[in-house]
C-alpha cells in the first residue's frame, strides 16, 4: 500500500511542501513513483516520517535527524531505546518546569512576588509558598482572602522585611510573656494578642475577633503552624491561642 503526498500529509499533519522539501534534501525519498513521476510513499516511508517528526519535535535539526536515521549501526530497537531515553529526559524537564510554574503561581496567589534569593533573605528557612495552597483551600472564596491578595500584591522585598520583622517582634513579645509566667488570659497577654490581631488587620485583611480565634485554633490544630510557633518557644502555639481567645472574650 502506498500514499500520495497529499494523503501522507493529511495523515501526518504536515504540509505537502514539507514532504517535498524532505525529498529534495534526501531526508525522506518516496519509495515509489507513478508513471507520471508523482511521489508515492510506502509503509516504510511512513515509518521513517514518524521517526523524523519525533526527532523534530525534540528540537533536532534536519541534518542531525538524517545522521541518526541513516546511522548504519542503529536498528529499529536502538531508535526506540534512544527515543525512550529522550522522552524520559523531556518528561523530567517538563515536570521540573511545571513545578517551578506551580511555585510561582502559589507565590503570586499569596502576593509574594520575590525571587528565590529574596525570599530566603526575607523569610530564611520559612517557606511562605508552602502555605499558599492550604490558605487558598481554607479561605480562597472569602473577602479576607481577596483583600489580603490585593494589599500584598504590591509588596516589595523591603515591605516584606518590615512586615516580617514586626511580626517576629510580636511573637517574641508573646514568648517573653509566657516565659515570665504571665497568664494567657491576663492583661499583658491579651494586649499582645490584640496587637497581633491589629497587625493582621493593618497588613493583610480586616481580621475580626471571630476570625482571629479561628486562626488561633489553626495554630494549635495544624502541625505545620504549630511547628512554627514551637520553634520560637515550646508551648507558644497553645499560649497564643489561649490569649487570642481571652482577648476576643474581653472585647465582647
């Protein structure tokens, strides 16, 4: 069975001009000709075209494709092995690219438009991107989420450094109160909890007392958040949660 140039072009998804060019340069010479000299492509030609298009898809130049296909030491199995290795490498690379794009998407979702170097400079070992998907899952449809994205979208590296330094100072203050034996429902601790809520309202979104309490519960229930506070001082996540609850009760 053989195919005309038009038939093969339709099957392979290439132009007739491309097939003619491949013939002109000796890359794909039709196995048959009609009495009138028209090209006819055999099944063997179809297989070769498939190989050509595969290597072209991977970015090989035509002369490189010709060298690969005309290598007398290469058999069909060798081509398959080579193609499998090339595809595996391409898949790995695409996965790496997809992961990089996903991290960028998450960072933009959180309003963190910093380079990796700037993120490390600002946040150190803490990875803000790691919390993006969880934050969106919890609050993605809320007004607070949208407001946080709007406010932080324009933050520069210096803005993030200033925000983080202030937030760290708040956490350190709560840790000092805990270490000093101040009760979580006492005036000093609840004032610190109110400063924590006010900070969120000023830098991210309007954090009501009810929402603040929900955050406090998350600090204890979610091990990732708990670990962040426990690294500052053991027991701090629960102490801060209790102070937040007490502050909300005081406000009501």
